[in-house]
């Protein structure tokens, strides 16, 4: 662990014009605090003298990437960044001010949790913070958090993990349980890298890169495009296939452009979100926000593998976040179907698929879909817009795969190609059925 950087230094690295503009109570602590903890008054006074701060959090405003923001930073040098009753009041005031001004919130969290010397007067501040965060979400104001070392207890459970996007410092101790109260073993679970692997952190960002990454996220979360956005241009075949089986073969061809290539071609740059926030990551689904023509577009893309319940939940998280922030969505369909093994069923496949159907159906922002490869059954349809879906020439969309259809109908495997023709799954068939708006062409 290196030398800790004071909160105001961190704040000015992100926003050189930072100013503490949130009204706060800076009067000396009365006695030994709300529950009269012996010696607490003296410890608090010494923390003020050492840190130069009147409490464990610094709040104010500044400019990041040309956007006015509200900033919250914990001063770990003040009683370990612990959350006391004045800490909660300051954070709550900062969030309320952010709503009033419509400015995104950037929180730099470094805390050991609630302050023992204030008892329930401290712990109850988590209600205050959670309430203000909820009101901020409902107001459509973005919240970005950076979990520094350490981020534990209520600071992790509210400001950090409850943000729309959560970044973390490499090697940081992160978790609800602090190092002195958790059981021994499995130390990796309580690190930034462990939380990233489990899908609770969107990115682990080295300190030198943090200002630039935060700036990118502020731009992405506050600069929505005017939708609906156009579908990407075709990157592969220029003409649709002649038969159903040719459509399936083209979509399965190893050299066919995948969703990652489409995302790279469509966006100037982009940042991913990661995980479903309940402990899962599906590396076959890419979700995040991209910058295109000076505006932000959200994306959820299948990368060609069977989509797991985690993948559907991550996509639903993305769509709901984009809808709350007024950012249009692009989805890319490419899957043989939803994962259908026992593990997927135990993980709630049906509910997860249903949650994504609901997120897209309920979205107030426009959703644009391009089928770039295989469109296999309900696992593909859940990613698709019901009103604005397009087909790539080397794609197909089907009620089920030709192989599964033949098996269901008790046909010989030799009849699979003919079954594909009967399924009306070619791009032009899907357009003819009125289920897609058209077939995209190559750029130019």
C-alpha cells in the first residue's frame, strides 16, 4: 500500500476547478459525540488537526470533461474515512444539490465503514445516503463511483456499489466485511480484482488513468444521442442468401464479422459495464456506452455464444440504466439461443430472459436492433426491438435452429437443410413477415 493521497488532491486531479460548494456544519464536535463515547471528542479534534478537514468527507462542485459535476471524496486520514452522522448529512446534502442542479455525481470512496464511536447515530446515516441516492436515480441524474483502498462496510453498500457505474483502484480492499471482522481465507474475494471478476465492479483503473477514464464516463452518461440511432452498416456479405440453409451456413461461417467488429466500426470509442450485480459475468455479452458523432449510445451485444441468465440480466441492467438517463440503445443479436443446461435453469433462465423482454418493452428511449449472425429462438428475440429490428445479409432469425426443429418433428438429420428452408429464417423472409424493417447494406 502506497502513501495515501489526500481527498482534495484527488478531487483536483479530476476537476482542477473544484470548490467546496456544499453547505456543511464545521462547528467543533459537542463533547464526546451523540452517544458520549469516552475520549471521542479528543480523537475527533486530533483528526481535524491532522487532516485539515472538519469531517471524513469533502463535497463540492467542479468541471469534468467540460461538464459541471458534483464531487464527493472521503478523507481516509480522518478517522479512517469512517461514516459518522455529519458524514451522512454532508453526502446527503451533496446529492440533493446534484439533483437541484442536474449535475452528475462522482464519488471517490475510501472508508472503513460506519463510525463505532457514534453507534446507531452513525449507522443510521446509511438510510440517509441510500434515500438520497434513490431520489437521485429517480431524477435521472447519473452517479459514478470510484472504490479506493479500502472501501468497506456501508460505504461499499451504498455510494460505491449502488452507483450506476463503479470503478475501482487496483489492489484495493473492497467488500462489505472489513478486514478485522470477516472470517479468514478467500482474501481475493475482498479485492478490486475479485469484485471485478464477480461482476460487482465495471473496471479496475490504475491511478494515472483515472482522470481520463472518469472524464470519458462523464461524457458518456451526460451526452445522449437523439434516437432512434441508425443500425450499423453490413460488414460481411453484401447480398442475402438464396436458401434457408445458405443463410444458416453464412451466419455460422468462422470468418463472418462478429458483434465486436460491428461495435468497433460503429463507435469512435466505448466503455463497458460488467456483470449483473448479483455475482455473475457472461463474457459472451458485451454491454456499455459508446461515443458516436459526438453523442452517447448504449449497447448490448451477443458475441455468438449461448447467452446465460447472467448475460440477460446484464443486458437488462444496461437497458434500464440507459432508459433512466435518456440514452438510446443499440442491440446486436448473435446467438444460437439461450443457455439451456441445468446450471442455467438453476440460475433462473426464464426469469432473466423475461426481465430483458420487460426492460426493452418498457424502455422510453428508442431501441435499435441489428441481427449480425445467428438469431436463435427466444434467447435472441429477448435482445431485439419489436419495432426497429434490422438484418445483416449474412444472418438469420428463427423460431429455433434447423437441427432442433428436425428433432422436434422427428425428422431424419438429412432433412435439416430442407427444414431450414421451411422455417422462413432468411433475412428477406424475416423482412417479408414484417418482423424486420430491412436488410442493411455495406457502408458507401
